[in-house]
């Protein structure tokens, strides 16, 4: 197979080199010799690797002593690594299918252990993403058993924290994702009406998400479109059913366009029929609070201080909300587009810097309905750039 | 909120009771007092819980001493548990948002530890799904630290092995999923032609998957539609791009309809333009091998013996394939619809029993193209019931 013709990394090599250099700086600060990266988003960030193969164990190894990273994965995915990463052939190491859901007491971490030995870091200080998706308890105990001389340290968010500030190219992909989010939101709002089953609205949203814009298509989002409706606006993570929308249903749509794995989530609320004053007033409060919080964004302020602006705004209406209102996000794979670093909530003293990106999604829930509106934004040199251009109001269907 | 009106379990309570009883039998055999179930598919199997909330830590606890299971999850998902499970209020335990991606050194497993103490199993033998998706290394080390008196055992596939044989109701959902797979495959084959971007074919497939049939809609599948094309048929897990299909491209479509989280995967290969004899001959061999292997299916034979029939069939053409050709599947959440138990490959001596279900996906890959055709089937009392009704041949686009 002609591997060169397949190559399709979406950033210049220099961007990957910068990411690797910054990762190595963090390793030196943490006094680590190597890092095993298992989070698919972090693997992509460092190498470009992009495939739906995270249902088997795989990882990227960063060694301070080596100029290139090493990709470790399943044999049938090695060509995918050749096609999507900036790595040379010797940096792509693949295990055979006997290791996959094996009846032979073989585990992919046995193969990874041998790679760590080959890289001569098996008696060193090795960082592990202990709480990353897909890095299982078994992965850890196998590494411990195989490499008794290694000293393992928890380095869960080491790479994630590097991701919080975006490059120009990353921001361009997020802006493209925002165009897709606008299309999908329009399609969803158009589709929802009395008597239409929820799955038809989901299909319309998917069409917008994947067909994208006239200029480019959409990637699969890390979270499926969520459309809690009626009583279910109080169950934010249930997915669509065969139920038909009914007159009197509030419906929250939360979705995200995706472009080269970069997201720009967007949420709006619509109402089937004539909205009662109570819901209209709630929507007005959410919009006021969201806009006040967005206005508070600028470099130098803390995450918790932005949340406080929201909290103070809704407190004027004797309302409060317990959950965080925003979180850092961008690049992602299922099950999440969040980066798991900064959140806007009491106690989070992360100081905002230019080019950090967040999804701000405040909402208010009551016994029988909820209202959410959200925006994805970038911190600019003196404020916030909201990525999507979509009216902020309660819609009606 | 009226929780009773929201309830929507998709099986009778008696089916959940049977599943729980069989799980308890296995616990007794394994001399365990309790089991912590973190795999979302196993959580659904035992309780009905169905939400896109597996991006935060959650679990179900089975205790031998207790009639009901306990669901443990995030506060904002407790209503989802009330709506989708057969559990009583006292069996739904939720942690607050301070535990989510917490800057306060709180971890959801701290809350789970307290639940295990409350259930009085914290000094007992506790099974953990050590290699399950979403049960991270950190989850394990936190439980170890919090519960020094507990004796933890690896019980990774304990529930998965119970899932391999399906009930009548489960089979009905899989048959409905097969109807959806047929619709989506037709839509994909229709959409692919020279000059069409890959994402448009993906959008057409999604429309089939979610819009479903005239009678019911589709759920989101656990794996996105895969469409490796051209050179990329050798990179089975790369997803669609903006590239346009070209004359001379082989395209493999692998997809699955999904109904109430039950799948029925289906793969076919098409060719853009006039297929060369070589590809046509390869497709004929794959069909012959697939059909020979399906004919070999019946209760009492082993998984490896079915694979051998495929292997012997293609060997007549001096061909061989290293990977497994089939795996047990059904209920699933991203990133996989496979059950991780039996596979049809050398060394797997699992004996087939009536109502086991598998996805058989043999394929042949060469330097510049690959061909795959697959079927999902149930083991009957004397053979195989293929769930989808779709022609087995090379298509042209």
C-alpha cells in the first residue's frame, strides 16, 4: 500500500513538534522519564492519530530521550497510524490479534511493556493517565506486574492542560465546527413539532451535523445530540425515543458540530405550542445570566469569578443553580468533548488566558421543565469571541 | 417531577429479576459478596439504565445480601435512573457535582466506597470489572485506598458471559435493529458514486440509521458507520473525510442499526465503476467462505471449528486471514457493540448454544483493496438465523 499517498495529518509537523516539546517540558518539571498517553484525544493531539479503534487498548509513549513519540496499537490499525500521524515507520508498533479480547491470557499492556523495555525506560519514572477514558484498572495492574522496576506516577491531566489554549489552526477548525452547529440547530428546530417522533428530529440534526456546510462536511461528534423534552428536560442525558412531541413540551437541544475532531457545542430551548409566561421569563433570565457571564470573560480573571457573575445575575430573581456553568473543551472522542481541566464553578481559580476555549452552558430546571442556552467561546485579548452566530432566545415549534 | 409517568423500562421486571438471579449465582460460584458493575452495557443489562452519562464515573452494585441492585451516579442523572430503571428510590444513590472533574481531590469512587460501606460489604470479597471500559486505573486505586478491609477480585466478564444468550424480547429488538441496518445499507449504497464526498454517504447512512423504518426509529449505534474506501480499505477504522469517491474505489460499508441499545451489524462492499475481475473473484470467495461458515453453525460445535470452515474454504484459493472472523455481540454503548466473550478464531473452544448471537465479519485484504461481507446471526436449535435480509454480493456504484 502506498502509505505516502494516504497521509492526511491536519496540522503542520511544526505544530506537532511544538506540542511534543511542551509535553517534554512538563515531563521534566514532573521529573518523569516517560509518559504513557491512553486518552484518544491526547493521542490525537500529540500524533494526529484518528481512528475509531479506542475500543481496543492503544497508547502513545513519550520518552524524554527520544525525538519521536511511539504509537502502540492493534495490527489492523497500524495502516491507520501510517495514514494519519506524522510518525516514521519505526515509531509505529503494533500487536497482533491474539491480544484482542484474548482467551490466552495475553493483554495489550504486555506488548506495551515490551515497548517500554525497548525504549529503555522500564526502570524509570513513568507517568500514567490513571483516570483517562480507556485506561482500565487492568491496564495498570498489568504494567505494574510486567515492569516491577518502574516507578509509576499519576499524570492524568498533564497533556489535557496543554490543550486548553488553542493555536490559530485549532481555532479555525472550531469555527468550522460552529458553522456546522448552526446548520444542525436550524435543522433540529425546523423538525420539531407536535406529532413528530423524537427520532425524526434526531435524524434531521444528524443530517445537519454530518452533511455540514456547502464547503465542508462534519465529523461525528463525541456526544450524540441530546434532546430532553417534556418531563424529560429534568433528565439531561437521556437520548431520543419513539415518543411524539406534544403540545406543551419544552425541548432542550444540545449538539455539537465537529471538524477534524474539534467541537463547538451549542444548546437552545424550544417550546411546542404557545409557551407559558413562566417558561418565557425563565428563558429571559438564562439569556441575561449567560450574556452577563460572557461579558465578564477576559484574560486575568478566574473561572470562579465568571461563574459568580451568572450566580449574582440569577440571584436577583431568587434563583440558584448548583452545577458548574462552563468547562474547557475542543478536541475530543466519545464519550466526551470536555477537556476535564478548568470549570467555571466556585473554587476553580484557573486564570483565563487568551485562546482558551470553553463551552458555557447555564440552565435552570424546575419540577416540570428546564431551560438551557449555551455558547462556545474563545478568550480574546480583551473579551470573548463567541464562535456560533445563533439567536439567543426561547424558540417555539 | 412525576417519575412514574416517565418510567420506560423495555423489559418486564421478571426479565431483570432473572438476570439478577443469574448474576448472583455467578457471584456465589466465584465466592464473591458483591460486584461493582461499571461497563454501561452491563449496567443497562441489570437495571435498564440508559443515558449518555458514561463520561462520568457511575456503577451498579450487586450485593448477595440485597434483593435489589444499587445504581450509583451523578446527581443530574438520578432522574434518568428513575425514568429508565426498575429500581426503587432507595436504590438510586447520586453524588453531587463537586465530584465531577473535581479540583477538590474528590472522586466519584469515594462516594461509591461510602455506598459499599452502607451496604455492609466493605470488608467482603468484591468483584470489579478490572478491564471494562470506563473503569479506570484511578477508580481502582481509590477503592483500594478507601476500603483497606475489602478483598478485590477481577470479575471482568462475569456479566458479559450471561449476556451471550438472548431472550425472546432481546432477539426481537435485534431483529428490529436488522431492519434498520437494511435501510441504512441501502441508503449508503445509493449515495456512493463518483464525485460524491464521503461525508455525504455518511449522512445518508445516518439518516437510515436514525429515521429507521416506517414503524420505529433507530437508536445511536455504538460504533459510527465505517466506510474505508480506495487505498483506505486497508485502514478499517478510519472514519469518513471530505474526499470524493473516485472511479476505481472499492468501498467497504460497515454499520449497525440499533434498537433499545441492541445491534445487528452488517457489512457489504461496493465498487465505484466497473470492478476488475480480481475484486469480483475476491468477493465471490468471501461470500463462499461466509456461507460455508454460517452453514457450520449449530449448537454443540465450537467457535474455533466454525472459523476452521472459513479458513479451509479460502485455503482452496491459496488465501489466508489472520484475524478472528466473528464475535459475540448485542447490547452495547460506545465504543463497542461487541461483548468481549466468545470469538470465532483458533483456540476459542466456546461451545455454541441456542440463542447465542454473533457478528460474523470475514474479509480479505490485499495491497490495494479489501473486501468484507458480514452477517449477524442467532444460533437456532439446528443452524443459524441470519437477522438481516440483504443480498450477498459485490455491489457497484
